């Protein structure tokens, strides 16, 4: 899986406008992961996530 994300923090002491500005200013990072699922009791559950790609 290849995805994109923004890595940022919000501060409860700041206004929504300031937190929105921080989110918009955060760099968009592209990353890849491989998720392995295992069937347990009739439900698929995440068994492992490989983030070292």
C-alpha cells in the first residue's frame, strides 16, 4: 500500500484557525506499508504491519 499523510500536532490552547493553518502548512509525506491479515474466529485482524519499506 502506498499512501500520503500530513504529520502535525494540534494545540488545544490555540484557536481552530491557528490549528488549521498548522495542518495546511505541514508537509505531505508519501510512505509505503505492507499489512498482513490473519483470520481469527471468522474475522480478519491485522497480524503485522511492515513499515520498513
